[in-house]
C-alpha cells in the first residue's frame, strides 16, 4: 500500500536520513508513534521504503544531485543526520552537502550519528576523515545539536554487508584477538535518538552509547552459537587474510584500509568501555547481547539474512 501523505503543515517535521538503515528503520517506527510530530523518511531506495509505517512521508535523496537533499529537508525543523559511509559514498564529501542544505532550509536541531571512541588515542586517519570532521562541521554550524557515538552494532552479525556472510558459514574470522567491546543494539540507539528528537534538555551534548556489558569476540560467538543451536567459531586471522577476504567480497582499497583501522582500535581495547548513557537518556536499561541473539535466533538458524 502506498504511503499516505497527510496535510500536517502545523506539525513540526523531523527528517530521518538513512531511514531504511540498521538504526533508521527503528527510529522511524518510534517517531511515527509520537503525537503531533510529522516524520519524513529520506531514502536512497524507494523500494526499501515500502516497509516503513504508512503514516510516514517518504522522499528520495540522491547525493549526486544536492537539490534533492534541499528538497528533502524543506520545511523541517529537526534532522537525524547519518551521512553514508559505504563503498559507494564518501561520508566526508556528502556531509557538507547535507549540512549546507540544513543551513539553507533553516534546520533548528541536528542529531548526528558518529562513532564510539573517536576521542580516544590513537586517533586514526579514518576517525578524522569519517567522524571528527563531520562532528566539527555540526558543532561549528551554529545549529543546536546532539551527537551520538555508538559502539559496535549487534545487528552487524546478521547484516549481509558486515559479519553476516561469515556467520552463515559458521566462522567469524577477524583480526581483533580477544579485544573487548561494549556492543549495542541498534534498537537502543534508535530509542536514544527518538528521545532527544522529541524532548528538550539534550541540546549541545555528546552521548557515548554502549550495551550493558563488554564482551570478547569468543564470548560473542559462544552466545551466537547457543542461540543458533550450531557452532559459530571465532578465528583470529591476520590483517592481510582479512583484507583478502574483503577484496573477495568486492570492496575497494580505501574502505578496506578504513575497516582495518577500526579493527586495530577494537583489538587494543578502545571499545572496551561500558557507559550508562542509554539508560540516562531513555530511562531504560540497554539490551543484552544474549537478548539480541535469542530474538534473532530464527535468522541465525536458517542462515537467511534477508529478514534482518
């Protein structure tokens, strides 16, 4: 059924970029349940947007055509900003396009998704290019903001573009040793974003978002194995072996080097931190990794990632 676009001109408009993504789809659902708020989902693919709630306005953005970004933001007062950083998009180049459109339209408040640990040593070139520069852009814009720095997403284990293909094969090969991380569920990130977008008191603040526990990769795969009722083994591979695997999946050298940068920080423990920010903002405790695994056991058992 087609999405209904109602006349809600008197209601504040919140634009959600990346609205069909790992976190965006949950955020759109949460915001669509809030009274007196109009949600506009800005997407690259209209096909994926069919799964969004019917009371959400859907607009298409093409970053190669900046005027479509301006059009997507038109009339809005708040923006959930997620500049893409996949193989087809350069976050450091797209973020300025989105910020210019936000200023032109008169956006009053921005919630930016950044990355956990980018303020801790070592500060890698990847952090500077993909995250620091964008944070500085938002902070220096003069627009009220909240920056969310989430740790690794639980959903990466069922994602076709992250660890999903390996999990399907029963092996998780990563060059991270027994580095720990405070893995977070994307539903918790969405809950934090929905809260700060609809309540006051979070302006010009930075929240570091983690789950309730820090786990090694072996602990993660043990939990996944129990939920899937089959063995999923962690193997500590070399960086070169991991890079070769990524090349096999079709990644270019730049994203490969960026991923290796991130893995190095994971290995040395830059993400071995648990914060209370999710509960501080939402009033609810974050989801445990075990809960995530049990909730998605059907995917882990069936080796079918299309439903994730």
